[in-house]
C-alpha cells in the first residue's frame, strides 16, 4: 500500500500551494516520438496491479496479447466520463480544448496533477479545477496512465478490448477514496 496514496499526497502538496514549476511548453501539445526511449513511461515495478516508473510515477502496462492494466482500462472509462467533453475522445483534442494525450507523456506527472487539481488559465483558455471532484481525484492516476498509453500509441483509440483484473489493493484504495 506504499504507492496507493501517491495521487493523494501529490494532490495534498499541490493544494497546500507548495511551489510547482509549470512551463508553457510542458503543457503544450508537443509531438511524441514513440520510437524514442521515454524513461517516464517504462515499467520499473508493479505494486498490486499498479505499475510505476523508476521514479515512482504511475505508468501503463500493455501485455503481449494487448491486454491493458486495470488503471489504463479504468482511465479510459474515467476520462470519457469527466474529460472528453472538452478534450475530445481518446485525448485527441477538440476545438474547445487541446489534445492532451501527448501532454501526459511530455508533462511532468506532478505538473499534470497540479493542473487537474487547481486548474489553470492561459489567456481566454481556462481549465477548471477538479480538486474537489471525487470522480476525478480518486481516479487521477488512472486517467494519467490512460493518456500516457494513448500518447505513446501503446493503445489505439476506443475502449481497450482486454484488461487485467482489478486487484484487491486497487479495490481497497478505491473504496477508501470513495468512502465505501
């Protein structure tokens, strides 16, 4: 359970107003070279069905048979219930908000969390804050790893056809966050 609360600790740090550095370029939709080595994407270890990079940042895992980890599958569902209205299906963007599938690869995890928790304004463009929305905050890592998988073209558009089972640890964390 050591990694289970990573989103909540990051959100708490951000909510407390501790300094975070967000550059305009980090949020922009810079192209992703999917053939390049991206250390912020590679799985270093897993903890109860949650996958992490060597820097303890959540990441996706796609099996040889195309099955995705539970968080990536859940992220697809959560993204499409809370985020796609503005950012378009599958993180592809819209006329209203930018493509964010590449931002999840190019942007630092903690900057991503900060933006979702606190929102941001850039001229007339405004990202509302979601720090008080349980349907986002309890699944923020899920949304993040789903978008990383899309940005790296590790999964195609649409609902993933195969998924790992939800682990007991993931279920326990979800129940604790949702107050069940």
